[in-house]
């Protein structure tokens, strides 16, 4: 039995050491995901804790059809999205409600010069309005299609495309101004 399997079995059995080991193994990478979806570090930490409470209460449902890290990642992303939806009324933004049809090819990628470091790109992404950042993360990082994003965020497909287009434009403008 591998280390990962032992941790999973221990978590299912309610073993606190196994639960801590699972958390310690995945907290850094999952915190990175939370930071992409949340406005502040405190909010990201809260989302991470909510996600791990779900993970630990539902670990008995893990079917080993995918890796445990993929399963955990999906729960973290879903928790972050649910947190976003729950707090949507608290965010000042008009962007997510701005319904503007823009024709964007689904395969279109961000055109970013190799001259920019990953840190510079992440910094610019984190400066995006929250609605833009959520759609950008779901589309570019998580690989969702606009139809799926529209369903997840309860917006129309045109809004998802518009948010992505605006996010791309802002990122390209900010990066080109930093040359």
C-alpha cells in the first residue's frame, strides 16, 4: 500500500494524523488555486479550510478513478466558485453583469511574450476585476468551455466570452506597458 493510499484509508477511518498528513501534502498547491479565485489571502484561507472540511467529510466517496490530487483540486475549485457565488452581492463590480456579445474563437490563447516571468503574469492576473479573473481562471487554467462557465456562474455565454476578452485585453495592455 502506497503512502497516499495509507493516508486515504486513515482519513476514511477518522485518523487525525492521516487527516493532517493529507492537509499538509496538498495545502500549498490548493492555496494557490484558492488565491486565483479569491480577493484576499484571508478569503483564500477560509475557502481552503471549507474545501478541506468537505474533502475530509467526503473522502469515503473517493473512487480512485482519478488521482486523489485531481479529486481534491475539483473540490477546491468548486468550493471557491461557490464562495464567489455566495459573496457576489458583496463584490463591487459591474463587469459580471455586463452582457455584451463578442465573437471569440474557443481555441484562442493569450498572446503573451516570452519576455514576461510567470510572477509578472500572475501579478497582472491578480489585478484583474474579480469577475474577469474568475472567468479567465475557469477558461484558461481549469479548461472549462464558455457554456460550462455560464452555467457555473449563472451568467450567459456572451457574458463569459466578454469577460474573457476583456481580461485578455487588460493583461496584454498591462504586460506590454511593463516592457
